[in-house]
């Protein structure tokens, strides 16, 4: 039976563990799809490469508010698509060639689906098993598909496939009301599709702070055909002619159906029980603060184990695992204290820390301030009517508890607050201890900080 020093399952963030410091180790990589993982191939990067031209299209449509008359003449979907994947596909192919070719002589690549066949023992596609001293589970996740759709036999897309279609749909029905649904609704509506959204929740982005969720839902309801607090009772049709029936009797006829109902960790496809590796009720692999599973020598990181399905978290966890593999006597813990996230829809959304509901649930004595984009000079310049910055801080100490931004460049605007929270800077010191460029957009953060009644 072949033996390796280290086996990594998945070539997303797990792949970056293996650098020149592992040159003296016999390493194996297992990949059942394309190299690079979710972010590169079907997630963060390609979606944002679609979002940016969608933003440009919306700017053109609304240019008249600035005294500029402009029209959007045509969206060349295939040119947009080919620009995206003309960049991404060669990177994925290059990553595979680097690992499988002569430039990584100590790395063995197993292409296929890996499963545990015993303690520290694996097999790929039922082939000859092999063992390892250390195993890193970095197998990611996959789109969740409700049974009513999966069992219908009707063709549908997920985030894995929707970006490679040949034409912009005339009518796109999206199942889901979270961040994936919000981003694709923005993209396809900006490119000319009618978009209908079906959500079980009463609001979109219900995991966000209540002010964000409520305000975004109002905006979404004006821009898209939203059906919230609804369940799907039937799905029928053929490619290009799909009918979705809801529990209130509504019938939606569309040419494309997109399922964006969340993601599922891939741990259930690895036969983890054969290795004694436990999972949480939601399917995530159980790990401690050092990313160790309860089984000695088996680690996990990223979407397969983390409650944060975010590339920057997976990258952080990958660095932690790398350090701990190289320095077993000085283990490093992951830092999940202040994990930021962003939703690249329209308007853009970003957040870090606690929501107001979480502050209430923890019985914190907190102050809250909502500062509108339109009340600072750059917000005037943009004629913005929906953007805001909401900050939560502890009374007495000024400790920053949470920050939530909705509006243009929210993912950039929130960054100083992430830094302040990470390094322990309180609200008062952050507001008064530095210059804020006038009339730049971050003044919305400054004014929110100054407006807190601490």
C-alpha cells in the first residue's frame, strides 16, 4: 500500500499549504473537479467579474441624474462570459499542470473522488487505497438543491453552471433569497433579464443586520419580482420553458431556473465515519481552534468545516494549518473574532461583527448610529438615496461591536472598521484620533462614529 507524508483533499485553499517548505515531503493532492476550488472557478472571482460590468450597465442607465444623457445600446453577453473564463480557465489549467507536471516532483495528483477507507487511509474512485501521516480535508462545499426541484426532472442551473450559459435569459427565476441570489439577480437584471425571486424567508439577506435586510428587501421588491414567505409546490417544463408553482397559487413561467438556496459542506461525500471523523448537525467537519479534527493527524479547513463560507476565512485557516503542520510544537489558533463579509449586489453590502439582534440577545448595553450616505458630501455627489453606515458600540467603553454598510463600495468603506475592531481601537479614538479625508466617502464612517451616544 502506498504511503504519503501528507494528503490534501481539495485544491482550493488547501492547495496553497504545499509550498517549498514541503519539498522534502511526499505529498498527494486529491481533486474531483477542476483545480482552484470554488472561489476561482465558480465563486468569488468570476461572479465579481460579472458584477463589475453589471454595475457599469446600471451607472449608464441612471446617468441622467448627473446631467448626463446616455443609453445602454447592447450587452454582449458572450463577450462578457468569454472575458471572464478566458482569464480563469487558464489559471485553473496552469495550477493543475504545475502540480501534476515536473515542477512539483514531490507531489502526486489523484484526479477523482476521494473517500476514507479506514483510519488515515483513502481511495480515489475505488482504486488502490493509500495511507498518510497527515491528512487535510479541504473539500469545500456544493450548491444545495431542494428536493422539489431535484426530483422534478426539470433542467436547472446553480452558481456552478449559470455563468457559462449562452444567452441572457428573458425571464430568470431564482430560488433563494441569500447572497448568491442577490448577486445574480443584480447581474442578470442589469443585463436585461426579468428576474423573479422566490424565498422562504420574509426578507432577503435575513442573515444580515435587520436594518440592512429590511432596507435591501424594500429596494429588491421595487427592482425585481419578489415572492417572499413562499414555498414551491411544483416544477414542470423543458429547457427554455419552465413553470414554477408557489403555495399561494402563483405561477411563474421562465426560460431559465437558477437554484441559489445555500451551500452544503462536502463532508458527507467522504465516508468520514471510516476514519472516525465527526461532523456537526449541519454537516461541517468538527475542528478545534487549531483546525484539528478529533482524529490525530487529520485536519480540516474552509467550507467543509468552517461556519464562514468565505474565501478569506479559508485562506486564513489554510495558513494556520500550514504553520501547524510545519511547527507541531508551537500550534497557532485561528482568529475568527472579526470575520467580515460582503455581498456584491446593488447596492453593495458589507458587514463585520455583531448584528443589532445579536447585541440584544447578548444583553449588551450598546449604542447605535445610522449615518446616511446622502448626508455626507460624497454621497451628495453620487445623488445616493439608499446607502448608509450603521455602527454598534458598547456604552461606556466605546468598544466597537459591529458595523454594517449598504451602498456604493461598501466592501471598501467598512475596512477601517474591521481594522479598528481587530486592533482594539474604540469608537471615540477612531473618530477623533486621525484625519478623515474631506470630502471622501469614508466620512460616512466618521460621522457615524461621532454620532454614537456613548
